């Protein structure tokens, strides 16, 4: 059985305003509730995926009530027939404020073949370490939900563009499902219906013998889906195990080498850093590449290994140990070099540790040989470039 299946995808009926229907992934702008407050004024009292998700900016606010409200809204949308079901994949063409084109393919993956725990193997692997305490709240949101709305991005090692790029070249042959501007400066999106899926699945399967796909974004959401499935399957018959909709998670698949896929490291800033932190890093790191560290008025260069993923792992393991021994120190994960420098300039006794430029062709070999990377190792684009909730799929019979 393949680790990819052809899903029955739910899209809103034509009378719904798509510009208000789609909203950005719930784990974005978590420290900026004003973003979500502004979005609410745009979509209030109209059908929107905003009413079917729980933004993490509000996660601690009356969680039980909000989860029940989300699940009730999902059922309400189903009862009032606000969805149309499409059998097949969706080819996604996305334009963002930062890139002219990014291509994806909405598919369903088999959660039986997905593993996020380092000591287990599967055709689909997590790329970053999951934080255990982040999973239970997401499980509570999903476990009684009748449908799912994905923001997970998975990656395939398709150097020759044999799959998605080839589909895009023939896009005029496919039905256009949607074509509209995304709200809140998210860019523009088009979606094409792909009904002939068997050959596509075979192409993806043929890309590798062991690891088929790796999770680029949404590791915790997919891990939560896995936990929900593992809990649910205990009560299912053998026949139900094969075709229960909760076994299959909807995701967007991208090529790791798509030119529109921004692939950037996430930098570290240590607050209340002691003078021995730089010395400690210098002692454990060595190699042919260099890395820059910043204090408020000082730039420091240290030698590091040439494999960026090995470098990130060594640094994060050292920082975890350092923070345990220095309770007065704290860490922040910052996107962008200039933003990182700005944070350091604003805070006395802080130290910025920039992470090395990433090499895409080394990511899958690293995951294959060493397992998951530390949390917050890399990012796929800016916050507004993250996946917008648009397609859905039933997960309860």
C-alpha cells in the first residue's frame, strides 16, 4: 500500500467569498494578537476557515469553549452544505510578497507511514524535534473535529522536477478550482484539479527507496494527527483500519528544490548571557566554515563544521545544557539576520548566534543518517508565506 492516497477534498461552494474563506496557519503571529483581531473584522459573520481553527495567539483563552465552538462550526458548515467534494489532488500555484511563484500539490498521506519519534522509522519523517507539551492541546482540538484543514507542508527530494513542475507545465489541461488574492498581504493563489493520480503517486514513490517525504512545516500538527489516529484505531475493526478517513492526513507537497521555497535558518539569541558562553561554543566547535556571533557592539567569528545541520545540532545541544545550568538565561529564536542584530542591540548582556546558510541537498541525507534536527532549525518562508487554510477533508465517518 502506498504512503500517498487520493483524497476526497472539500472546497467551499461557489457563492462563498474565497478571499475571506482562506486564512493563514494558526501557528503564525502568535505574539501579535492584533493580526488576528484585524483578520476577525474582515471575516466576522461570513463563512471562513477562521471560524474552523483556533489561532495559537488565543490558545490559553477559554480553550474548552473555543474548541467546542470550532467543532460546532465545522458540523454547521457540513449540515448547511457549504462544501463541495472533489476527488483527486489539487495543484497549487502560490505568489507571495517575497516570491513570484511557489508550486505545491495537495495530497493525503498515510499516518501509518509517518513517524516523528527519532527511534522509529517510516516513509514519512519529521525534520525537527517535536516538543511533547505542544502536542496535547492540538490533540484536544482535533480529536472530535469532523473535518481537518491542513497547514502542513511536506517536502520531496525531486531535483529533476519530475512531479509538480511537470504538472504545472500542463496546467491548461486541468480544471481551475480557485483563483483569488489572499487576505492580510498573503499574496495570490490558484488551484487546479488533478484527477489522474496513479502515475503521480508512482513518480513520488520512485524518488527514493527509504524515506519518501519529510515534513517541512507543521511538525506538531502532523504529530497530533498521528496521536489522534493511534488513539482512535484501538476501537476499530480490521476492515475499518484500512479505510477510516482519520488514517489519512491532508498536506501540501512541495519539491525541496522549488525556487519559490525560501529555506532559511532560524537564529538564536541568548539573554543574560555570561562571558563564558562564547568560550564554551569555541571549545566545542571546529571546522572549515565560519559563523558570526553578535553582542551589542561586538562581532565575533568562530570556526564551525561545513555541514550546516551538524552545526545546528551541536550548537543547540550545547545551548540546552547551558540554559539548564544558567537559570537566569533565556533563549529566543529569531528569523532574519537583521532582526537578530536588532534584538541584540535592544538588550544588554545578550548574545546572538547566527546559524549557517542551509544546503538543501544535505537535508534528506542528514535526516536519513541522524534523525530529526533540533526544534526551530529552519523556516520555510516568512509568516505571510505560510500555508493558508483552504482545502479540507473529512476525518470522522
